[in-house]
C-alpha cells in the first residue's frame, strides 16, 4: 500500500496544485485550455511516437481495441437504466450518456505510467484510440439526431478528437514492425517532450475543475455508471479474453476513467446540460484521486 501511494504522491500534488493555481487566478479557463491544446497537439503525440517504436508488441495487445469497443458499447445500458429508475431529465440523461461513452482516459496516464511502465502506457494508448473512434461515431449519431446542425464540442480535457495522436500510434507501430528507430539525438528530444505530458496534464486537469450546483443523486449515479460500472465491465471483458497482468489492471483503470467533458455546440455554457457535464467531469476527476488508488490495491 505504501509503495502505491509513494509512487502516486506526485500525481496528487500536481493535480491539487492545478486547483490552487485556478483558485488564486494564476491559471484561468483560457490558460487551462491552452495547456490542454499544447498537450494534445504536441506532447501527447510525441509521447506515443517516442514509445511505440521501442515497446515490445505482443499478441495480447490485439485484444485491447476490441475490449475498448465492447466496454464503450456497454456503457449506454447503465445510463438507460438510470434514466428509468431515477426518472432523469432528458438533458441530464444526455450528459450521463455522452460522458459514460467518451472516457477521459488521459487522466489515467499519470496512474498507469509509474506503476506499469512503457507497456502499460502502450495499452492505454490502444484502449483510448479505440474508445475515441467508437465514442465519436456513437456521439455523432446521437448529436445529429438531437441538434439540427449536428454540432458538438467535445472539450479538450479528454482524449477526444486527436488528429495527431492516433497517426503517431500507427506510425510508431509501423516503425516497430519494420525494426526502425530514431537516431539517438531525435529519440532523446522526443522522449523529453513526451515527458512533459503528465505534469502539464495534471496541472491543466486541476485548473479545469468546475463544480456548478447540480442534483447530487443524479451526479453520483452518473459517476457510478461511468467509473464503477466501467471498471466492472473492463475486468469482466478482460477476464473473458484471458488477459494477464499488466493488461488486466491497465484495462480496468482505463475503463474506470472519469467522463470526458462534452458540450453540445448549440447549448450555452450555462445550460443545465453543460452545467451537469462540467460537474460530471470534474467530480469524476476528484473522485479518481480516491477511487483509483483503492482500485489498484484491490487489483
């Protein structure tokens, strides 16, 4: 137990430092958005590109995208059940449904990397790539049916719409299969840029926390569906495929990720759906600081 908390101490420190910087006005909402943009456009793709040419590829990794798709596809079941049991308003149901489908898998990176190393990070990237593509497909259908212009804004505190990261993964895997590698100087530069991802991500995530007033029963039902339901589904599917460690633990963590922040493009920032989405995403990140270490101990 002590080893886990010792390894994760910097994660807690940087995340709550981000919250403090937001509260003191040192980082505002635009600053947090800038950090997320910098991460998603530069450091995250660079991390993937610096990792995949050198990680050991195994046949077990082939099951990860399929598991991710199955977990993503299972999430609407919990949201629909909650709507019927709790008589959720349509806007609240939409926020829970969207957030349960698109996972903020990036928030699991600081937990996975120190505990499971390069192989764990590679599994996380593969899980996320499949979730991103599957979720955006589902959300595109859902949003086009709800809004006449079909517009959707998926905020940058999740892995959502990553035009650079997924090609970086594909390029890295191709280099690995072809036994290609970067020259030493380039490899060092890519590694150093990629290493900026976790500290910047934690600061930006902490600075993005917003907790508007919403119905707490509805909020915690959404978190239970997304995180507890996701973890249970991930463990069940991983067991079905006979996945061994560290794959089993990494997939459980990915499946238990908080909700990504999703804003319908036609809704105002103060709309009930957006307010619930912000509370859903932010409370999930705060809850992860407690739930993820406990999940690691149980695994």
